[in-house]
C-alpha cells in the first residue's frame, strides 16, 4: 500500500475499528442487545470496569466506543509507557473536563503492568467520579489488579474471536473503499482472494483480529496482480505460534490440563497439550520437571517405574535438546497416562506433614534412639529395641515407631491397582501379625 506525501499512515487494523457496537464482531455474550455491556451503556454512564481477554479481541475498541456513546472525554494511557507523572496529568485533565460538565473515560491498556502503588493512584478518582476507569489486561485480574481497584470495577471476560467472525472482518476490509483495502487492485479494482485464503488467514490469526488484519494488509502489499493466494499466506504464517503467554493464565491453564489428562489416563489428550505447550514456546526443561511431579503424585507406587522413566526422559532431553529430546518427554507422558494410578503416597505425606505441625516437637521414644556411646546406653537409649531381621518373617510384630504421645496413625493406604496391590496384601499380613502379638501380650 503506497502512502502519498503528507498522508499519515495508519495500520489497517486501526482504520477498520468498529464505529459502533453493531459493527463489533465477536463478544456477543457482552455486547449483543440485552447483554451486560450493552445494557450498561444503554442505561447511562457505565461503571468502571476491567476488560480481560487475549490480544486482538477488542478491548481498546470497546473502550473507545463507550466513550463515543457517552460523549465522554477519552484519555488513553498505556502502562508500558506511562508512570505517576502521566497519571497525575490525566487526572488533572479529567478535573478540568468535569468542571466544564463533561465526563472523562480513562482507558489504561495493560493495567497488569502497573505495580500496586501505581494502581492505587486511581482509587480516589474512581471513587469520587472524576474518572470512569476502564482497564485492559491479558492477565488474570485476580492476581494482577489490586483488590481495592477490583472492588470498584466489574470484570468482563472477552473471548478469542472465532475464525468465522474473523473471516467476516477480513471480507469487510477487502470491500471497504474508505477505510479498508477496497479498490487496491490493478486499475482500481478490488483485490481478489483465492478460495480458502481468508479462512487460512483467520486460522493463522488464532483468535486475534488485529493479527488477521495485519496479515491481510501485508498479503495485499505483496500481491502484484491483485490476487491473494494460499501460497503467500503459507509464507506469512510460517513460524507463527498459537496463543501462549509464558507465566500467564494460558501457561498455567495448559500445564494444569496436561496434568489432568495424565491423571485421567488419556494419552491422546496428554500428547495434544504437551504439543501445544511446546508449540507455544514453553521451556521443555520446565515440562520435564512437571512430568516428574506427575509421576510421583499420580502414579506413585502403583508403578514404581514411573519416576525413573520421568527422570530418564528429563536426562534424555538435556542430552539431546530440541527437537529430538522432546520425543522422550512425549514417550514418558504416554507411559504415565496409561500407567495404573495412585495418589496414596501423596495423600499420606500430606497427612504426615499436617501431624508434624499439629503435634510439634515430640521426643523419639527411648527404645528407638541411637546409642553410640556408653552414656547414651546408661540413659536407656536403645533399650528394648527389637531388631526386625531377628523376628519371624523379618517383622517385629506389634512394635510402634511413632512418638509415644501420638495417637495411632495410618497415613498410607495403598490402592488395589498395579504394584500397590501387592503392597496392600503385604501390609494386611503385617496387621494380622500385629493383632496376634497383642493377643499374646
């Protein structure tokens, strides 16, 4: 796209912003007639709010549309480029507008990038109505927005825009001769998209309208005869990754579902989420560590091979690197998914730790203490200790190893699956021997 002298160039995504709520594509759960945001706007001045959603889903557009519909003064700040000075200047500007009888809508993009002190600066001005605050974030507001600000604003969740809706936006852009790409073909004709081109662009955009329009604009610039081809789309989309924000909600949701798929014995879903995380750029070493955790938490002693296999997969990745080492992680994930499951040790350890906190520092029973010196022996350390190897079946039936002040505890209850089935049988036999010992004494 050529730009004439004196023309201020604006990206296609900015030029094609919806001019009213009826032009908004996607987010119908919020902006359709009768829905929450539309109703709030129809009733009068909206409340302060946090718009939470992935990139390119319309957060900035909605804020601008609200300001226009309210005839409010609009101030836009970005947490990446603003600080205390800019906040104070914006508030002063809002005060002047208020004195003139006009509301101010202050839009803060990427609000999660402000620290607590910076976010707190808005509180008194939201409270007294100097500003209507709209914050936009791609991160979970529960963790990234201070509670005081959250209590004064409603949170609305924006969803990724569907591929069908993105195709609709692309068609509008190709047809619009005022703001879009209409008439940009040879001799002023419209550009022609070959079959499947717009669908391929929408797929590559992965729910992000801004990315889709950016790809379309680049594709148009590369077209020499006015035809947009699938081959060009493949070139442009190569190397793009699906939405995945390291350290954000996308990250933790996906590692969570990977763990749940393994726990739920679904190797296909486990492989899919592993591939999604690797595709998104997740550190395979992090995945290897979490896979080892799955082995001990969800398989445990139901199959004692699980942990060694997880550690070997981890080591294989460290030796081979990507992409070869990723196959070792995939193999381990499949093994863990199909292995018998037990969280018996996980639960038992949690109960034991809870008792440690509950009972405090209880003494080791004298008969079980170490006695390497004569003084310790004179004090009775080790007296009466029964050496299990000298007992029948190699088991000191009836002996108790917990502190004397503690009530009886049975933390570990093996499940009737895999190797723990045999463990459970052995433990039942020992309990029988304990009962016999009690009757004898």
